[in-house]
């Protein structure tokens, strides 16, 4: 591995690498675990439609906006604002992003840990011969125990720290390029099996036939939160990654491709999960455990299910890993550039601190389950606060910053690579980030939270 000369910043090597790493960040448990459970809780089809609307009208523009900030400033999520707006309070957006990173990684690593347990069970043939009810019971008793889930979580945090430690190009970029396409292929194969189950049609209807009577402002807010979470926007991950993107990269094209890949995989995950949900008589509003209860049922019924299960959970863990890495990178880039810690120290301090917070999230499925506020456990609060509150709030300020403070001239310069690329629809883009996105997010927010 070529080491990075002092004073120079690490960066992504190629444009394929940029897409792999950014799609690696976007595609993760958000698509395969969170999307189906949130869609299931919110009634399916109508939720999907609103979600897709948010992805196009808000998600993609915000992603592009974050890239613009990061590549322009060549700094971490907080330092970027300081550099582009010296002496102004805009850097507080970055600070909020660091807080969001802590919360997200704390609960995300709980679920990431579950994927390791399930990999372990898959290897030891733990799903074989079990009925749907037994599979549900075994999931519930596993998550409620204090020891194993925490152990897996810590192992996962260790792996995350290890990759971040190794740097951007030689760690993140190299592996995602190969592994993400395999994951996609596998999801397609499992979807086909799921679609051929008896009663699959009902699942497809649930996912694709919108029932507008199910829509409330709460559902709309959930869709917005899920869109932000899935695209990794609103907390500076893409500002940080943007700062590693070369000046010759076509940012608009990259953002478009990543958005498309992420959305495609979320929909496929829905096609994989919902037919099976109905075929096995599972409640689509089952919640956090949905995917872990449904998937083993499909494997149990598949020819070669034993092998598919193993491969699937390996890849799911990897998809999660390329996402956790991108969240930890936000914290580490901040610690090392702003607080002058070495990358090593920054990684260790960041991962240990987050792991400690994370243990509380994991234990809230067991011993700390009774600790609830307004019917939500610690885990549920971390999930809700980060996705539905901090990310949309971050997105509002990020677009306002670029739309009103950085301004059109800078945006055109950055997105056209100094005038070498032709920009289409820059007027539409500026309109979205100056007006549409901030107003729409604020409105969803106010109504979704029941503030009015
Ligand atoms: N998008 C990732 C997923 O879907 C999770 C993630 C990574 C994330 N970085 C983020 C979410 C930044 C919000 C903000 O699994």
C-alpha cells in the first residue's frame, strides 16, 4: 500500500471506485433491513410511491449538493463549512452531522451484529427444519439475550474500525467494487424463489398497489426519513466522500448512478421480502425483526438454501460494513483534521465511544427493554431521531447553505468542473435547493411531527 505523503489528503482512485464506495455507503441495511420494515409498518404501496417521490425530488439533489460542498472544500464534514464560510455559524451543520453519525452507528451496529449471528446460524444449519413460528421464536429469544448480540456488535465495530484505519482507496474502494454486484445477483435469485412461493401475489399487491387511505403525515415523514437514510444524505457522509472525489469526476452523473443503484436494490429487497411475508403468514408490520424472521423461511424452502443463506448473510454483512465505514469516516475525518489527532487515534477513539453508546441500543432489545419514552426504546429513539429528525434537518441546512450562501456561480463552477462539462437543468437544480427542498422538508417535518 502506497502511503499518503504528509499534508496530502487521501482520495478515491477511479470513477468506478467512487461509485463503488458511494454506492457501498448508500446500499446497506437501510435497503435490505430498514426499507422493508418501515414500508411494512406504513402500509406498503402508498409508502413506496411517496418514498420514490422523495428520492427523485429531494434525495438526488441533496446528494449532489453534498458532493459539491465536499469537493469544493476538500475537507471533512465540519471543516468544509468552516472553509467555505469562515467565521460564520454554518459549521454547526457539520457538528449536527457528527452527532447524527454517533446515533446512526450506535443502532446500525446492533443490526449489523445480528447479520453476523445469522451468518453463524446459517453455517451451523440453524434454520433447517424449523417452522415459521419456530424461526420467529428463535429470533426473539436471540435478540433478548444480553451477551451474544453485544459481542457481535463489538466484533462488527472492530471490523469497521479496521477498514477505516486502512484508508480510503486501499480499503473501502477495493472490496466494494467486487462485492456489491454479487450481492445484487443474489438478491435477484432469492427474489425469484420468493415470487414463486404460494401466495406471493398478495405480497406484490401489498408493495405495489397503493392504498391511499393509509397515508398520514407520519407515513410521509417516515418516507422522507427512509429516503434520506438510504441515500446516506443529511449528515455529511457525502460531503466527506465528496472531498475524496477527483476534480475531473462528473458529480451529477455519479450522484445519479448511485441514487439509481440504491433505489433499485431497495425495491428488489421489497420484492424479495413481501411475497414471503404473506406466504408464511408473517405480519408485514412486524417491525425491526422483519427481515430476520422472513429470510430464514425462504432459505428453508429453497433448493440449495443452506448455501444461499451463508452467501447471503456474508454479503449482507459486507453491505452493512461498507455503510458503517462511511459513517465512521465522517467522525474520523473530523477528529483527525479538526482536532489534529492521528488517523489511528481518531479511529480508535471514535469507534470505542460509538461502541459504548451502541451497547445501550443493543441491550434495549433485552435487559433495557423496559426503558421507554413515549413507547419507544433506546434503539427506536436512535433510529427515529437520526433518520426522521437529524437527517432531514441536516438536509434542509445543507441545501440552504449551497443555494443561498455558496451561490449559483460556485455551484456551476464545481459541477461543470470549471466549465469543461455542459450542465443541463442547472436552473431546476438551483430552484430545488433554494426553494423546493427546504420548503418541502420543513412542511413534512412540521406536519409529520404533529407540530401543527
Ligand atoms: N445508507 C446506508 C444504508 O442504507 C446507511 C448510511 C451510511 C447512512 N451512511 C449514512 C445513513 C449517512 C444516513 C447518513 O444502509
